[in-house]
C-alpha cells in the first residue's frame, strides 16, 4: 500500500532522530518495527495517531520523549555467555598474558552492555579465574546508550528463562533464587554486582575516562554504524586501551583494514600494539 506524505515524513523523522543520536540506520522495511515499538508510548501519552505523536516530537520541547524513542528502537538483544569463546579467551589467554603474576587491580569495559548479561558473564568468569579472595581487585565498567536497558542491568534480576545457558553451578553461586512473589526470578548476588558499575554513555560522544582498560568488549553494536563512524569509534576505543590491551568485537563484526594500531589475533579479537 502506498504511503501518504505524512506517513513518509513521520517515518523519516524517526529514522533521522535515531540516526542522529545512535548512528543506527533503520532501513526501509522497519516501519512495522517502528510502529510496534512506539505504539505503546503513543497510546500512553494519549495520542490518537502516529502522526500526532510525531508532531509532538517535531515540536522539540520534549527531550525525554526523544530519548525514549531512541531507547525503544535501539536493539538490546543479548544473552548470558553469548559468543562464549570470548570469555574463555579472556581468562585463559588474554589476561594471563598481560597481568603480573602477583594479584592486583585491573579494569574491563563492557561498551554497549545492553541489559547486563555480558558484563555479568565476564564477572562470573573473573570470579572463578581471578578470585578477589586471592587479592585480585577487578572492576567492570558497563555502559550503554539505552536507559531502559541499563535499568534492567542495574537491577540484576532475570527470569529463569534467560538463564538457560548459565551452568547450574554458577546459578547457585552467583544468583539468589526468588521466593514467593519472586519465584522464577533470579537476582545477581552482591559479590558480583558490587564489581560491575553501570553508566549511561553514548559511544559517539567524547568518552570522559581518566584511566585506561586492560580489556574492552564492544560487541554487536558497531554493526549498526557506517564505516566512517566505526573508524572514529575504533580510534576512541584504542585510545582507552592500555598498551597490549585487548579489544573484542562481535563475531560478525570485522575491523579488517580499519586500524593499524590493532593486531588481529583471530576474527573478532584484537590486541593493541
Ligand atoms: C545488540 S546489543 C549488544 C549487547 C552486548 N554487547 C552483546 O553483544 O550481547 C547493542 C547495544 O548497543 C547499544 N547502542 C546502540 N547505539 C549506541 C551508542 N551510540 N552508544 C552506546 N550504546 C549504543 C544499544 O542500546 C544496545 O543495548
């Protein structure tokens, strides 16, 4: 069915708002997704049509609502132990190759952490391989542009269905099982959550860190950016890596030819030179 002029310019408005803030390009064919994700907001605010809602956004006064639009449309898919080989490489090869043998502090950044499964998975591995009780003092900084995703991440409560990939032993050791009204919900234990700090951050903004990281995970987000934005982001990530530090990208994200300052060890795993 042909779209009216209003509809076209409404979708264009949303597409350019999301692109301007996140560099995610919602291609043609995403209209149904846009309607589904924004429909609930539209109704909650009492707008009868999508066009009215867009007129409200166009007026520009409601910055919170514009943030919500970006939130609703940036895909937050993630899972515990996603691309598991990265975590194994992290604890078995990467960290042992750069950390001193005497236990001490180190830092990891989970850039684009979504609802928290990635940084918590890191923390489970680190707790086993670099136990704080032995003197290892690691911290994970986990950031994302989506405030909605970060709320879930910081709460650290997940339904049982999200834990299928988590070994039973880790479920017992690192989660508290809900009872009564909370039955079927699992909460990350404090021994883990106290080592993960969540913060809102747009990867395309200046990154205000005063320190560098031994390891950065920036997985399954660059795929949404155009090549020029990817290059710019890579320069920033590299600037926040310690010498010999490691960068992990998503399995389907290749940085081939994009940075001479990062050596490719295997697809999706890079080391700063
Ligand atoms: C598909 S999830 C990836 C989650 C996790 N890294 C993983 O691999 O499972 C992509 C995340 O990138 C975030 N994101 C998109 N654009 C961003 C930006 N410009 N700055 C920071 N985060 C962004 C989204 O909010 C979403 O949570």
